[in-house]
C-alpha cells in the first residue's frame, strides 16, 4: 500500500465488479486492472468498438485542455476530480511542463488509484501535487481537503473528465458542479468530458447504448448519457472557450495531414468563470 500523507486507510479493493478507472486503464493499454475489468472491457469493445476511440480522445483532450489552461489561460492551480489510474501525461505532468510552479490536487474514490498515488505525487520542485481519497458526491469534503494545497482565493481549473455521467440524476450532479464553481473566484475554469449518444450515426449510437446497458447491469457505478443541451447546463454562468461544446476529438485539435478527425460519442468543453 502506498502511503499518502493525510489519507486514511482506504477500503478494500473490490475485484468482483468492474470499476470505471480500471476498465479505462485497460482501454488505454495500461496494466492496472483485474480479470473482471478486462472481461468487461472486451465485451464493451465487441459491442461498440468505438469505445477505444472515445478513451483515446478523452485522454488527448486532457493534454490539449491542460496545455491551454496552463499556457494561454494562465492557470496555476488544478483540481482534477475523477483522476483515474496514472498513465502517460497526467494533469500535473502536462501543467508543470508549461508552468513548473503549477499546483495540482487529484481526487478519486477508487482504492486502487490510492495504491498508485505515489506516481501522481512526483512533480517539479517549484510546484506541488497532492491526492485525496474522496467522492465527487461530497464536494464540501473535496473543497475542504483541497484547500490544504490550493488557494481558493486565486483561480482554479476544475477538471471533471469522464466522471459526471456516473451521477444519474441531472439536477443532483448539476448542483455538485455549481457548488464547486461557487467555491472558486473569477478567472477560474471548468473542463469536462461527458458521455453522449449524440454525434454518431444511429448504428453507432445503438451500439453505444447497448454497451452502456451491459456496463450498468454489471458495474457498481452506472453511466447516464446526456444530450448536448443537458451537458451545456454544467456551464451555466460560464463563458465557453472556443470552439465551445464539441466532440472530444475536435476541441482545438492539432492539425494533421489526415484531415479533420471523426466525431466520437463524447462531448468536451472548457468554460471560464467571469
């Protein structure tokens, strides 16, 4: 077990049900998963092969969004909720390459993420990284603990990538996001990704819904896809950064000789608190 200062002993890791962080790690080619996660991942790929493109697009968006936030937007503080298991180019690595004095707090509720948290705590000497074992559904707990590392009188970039769709009630999760945004000052930003069945053709949307249905039958945390209009609610009171709410594959994508990327079944966006 990795010791993380200030953390209580985490609950035992449940290897009888697939967990989103471990399945996502499997999709991205990682090694931190169990048989139940691999089986769920393989079944999802068979039903909806596009899930791999979604996982990769989500990860690529993280890099582009953090580079924008630490660079053009001048963010020096990041609150990354729903961290997932460490892979390449984690939030602190991207941010501190741009701005070495960046401070990053990671938050996740999967005990296995805590086991690997030491990999998330190795940053630049000028900056700081920390990890909290907490749940998105407890925003007040997150804010209180994060305040030990972050200064909430200064702008904070809140990262909510691939996590909001695990809270099924829209009003509930909207209230959580508003609580987090209420705690940060003008100039702060929100970056998010969210599952949807928009953006893709009818056959892909049906396959996506079938894969989600099977996930919801077997996993502890169910997924609720939302429409563009529903996801836009999370940016209430914010100024959307161009190009707005778009497919995860299309947000400020770097030019390639292969033309525009195809849409994937997931929205992303960045908003600024005025």
